[in-house]
C-alpha cells in the first residue's frame, strides 16, 4: 500500500486530478469533498456520506485527512482556550482561540518554535525546530472549528456580558508560534485555501499576518495578491534599540522595513498595524513615543500597544498602567491611532509571546464558568 500523504498539502485546484486518478469522475466530486472538509469539519473519508463508497475506500488508502491531536487544553477566565496540538511527527505547537464579542479569533502558529530570537518572546527560547506544512497550518483551523461545533465559546470577560456563543472561527491572526514570513511559500498556499470560496471562504480582511519585519517578504506578500492585513512588530523607535531587542534588525533595519511597508497595497480605509511591545524602562518613555509617531507619520497606520506579558525567567517588566496610557496619549496627540491590546488568556500563558511548550502537563480543564450547552443557546 502506498504511503498516505495529506490531501491538504495540495492546492485545491489540483484536487480534481488527484482524486480522479485518471478515471472519469463528475466535476462536482472534489467540490463535495471540499465541502465535507471545510464546512462540515470532517477528518476521515468514511464521514463523507453522500460520496460513493468505492471512491472513499480508494481515497482513504492514498490521502490523509487527519487533524493534529489535541493533547492539552486550557481555558482562561475570559473564555480564551489555549490548545496544545501534536503533529504527526510528535512535534508540538499551540493555537489560541479568543472569543471577543462576536469574533472568534484563532491565533495560528506557522512554525514549530521560532528562529528570530526576539529578546522579549518566550517562543524564541525554543529556537526554530521546523516549518509547518500547509496541512498543519490549516489543521489548526479545522480542529478549532471542530471543537467549536462541539462546544461553542463565548467572551466571558464581563459576567453576563451577553456576548453570543461562537461556533466557527471567523478571524485569524498569524501571531502564534513562529515567523510566518519565514515560511513564506507555505503561508501563501495556506492563505489561498483560507480565502478560496471552495475552501474556508474567509475574507482576507479577517486575516492578519504578523511579522517581525522580513522586508523582502513583506514586498512578496504584497504582490501575492491576497490582500490580508499586515501587522509589523516594531517595538522600538530607533535602530540601536531595535537591534538590541530584535536581532533581526541587523539584517532588516527599520528603514528598509518601512520602505517595504510603503509598497504594501492597501485597500480603502485599510491600515498597516504596527505592534509595539511595551517593556518597562526600555522602550516606553514619552520621548520614544514621539520618535515612534515621527517614524509612522507618513503611513496609514495604527499602533497596537502590547504591554509586555511576563513569563517565567523573562528579563523584562511590564510598565505601570499609567506609563502605558501616557505612551498612548503621546501617540494620539501626534495624530497616530493607537490602541491598547487587552491581554487575553494571560492566566493560562496563552497571551502574546507566552507560547512555548509548557514543561508541566496541563490537564484538560472545564472552567468554573462553563455552562452546559442546551438547545436554547445559539449554536
Ligand atoms: N513572529 C511574528 C508573529 C508572532 S509573535 C511577530 O513577531 O510578529 C506575535 C506578537 O507578540 C508580536 O507582535 C510580538 O512582538 C509579540 N510578543 C512577543 N513576545 C511578547 C511578550 N512577551 N509580551 C507581549 N507581546 C509579545
Ligand atoms: Fe519569533 Fe515573533 Fe517571538 Fe520574535 S516575537 S521570536 S519573531 S515569534
């Protein structure tokens, strides 16, 4: 028997040929397969009830549809769920499901570990283990959708917040483990399935790719023709400081990153997000805010301020709230839109920069706030 390979590593446009294997097959057959996978979250051939059994048997010998294995799951007080997933070679990654009002955002990993080495990031300590494949990137969304159908999530930040139950991922951020633009070809192929009407059919406007600033790849993403939102992690207003915090700056200085951003095509009212991790006493002074505002003045941009999320052994401190607000005020006064990211999932180390393989086992836990889903709740 031939070795099974993941069907989802192949572009959707190849599926009709791959699945027909030279036999005559109705043109709609591969579309039906896609519907089972992307709409009904099926992960085995037997589940595709309306397809001829003979085809399903043949395909199941050849094509693998399996999902990553959910090894551990942690639920935060605010409704965030951190998923520890195991891939077919035993490598482990994390995805984070974040409910926020009517949004179910999945924070997706693009690599096992990360080779960029930012000094304030927990994932950096792992180094780069390997790139993810297309099927592994997409597997995170498929699995999350499957979990959501079984148990929808809800923003539980405010008690009785009235937030709806969410049963499908409707926003994606490539802000999990890894540097997505360092796994560029795979990323673009995954984006193509995510946005294809026959795939996940997500609008590119609901997808954000976050990068530490690989200038050439930012340009390449711009020409790839999938107009996703671009987020650039800047985190320092000067070259010297950025080099100290993010060694990638030695190869991609701020000026070439901003130059690349200028070439990134923006639709009406679309803006580039600049993420800025605020590290107490390091990059959080009002002068540094002014310097940042000056750098970003030529851009249609917004700044997302992320107060540092500490983790065991981390060398930095989170600034006081007053300092964070002061930094934001300076930007706003200079006409730069600046939002403060409310930290989600912090109690389970599921917040930005805290993703790494947690050494202690995390039991699958029901949160104290979890309610039994009954038919009166929208699913
Ligand atoms: N590698 C990509 C995407 C993943 S990191 C990137 O760096 O953009 C996602 C975001 O988390 C980045 O903006 C990064 O700067 C931020 N981040 C990393 N470590 C953090 C920490 N300890 N606290 C807060 N934000 C952090
Ligand atoms: Fe990698 Fe992003 Fe962490 Fe930097 S912040 S080490 S690029 S995951």
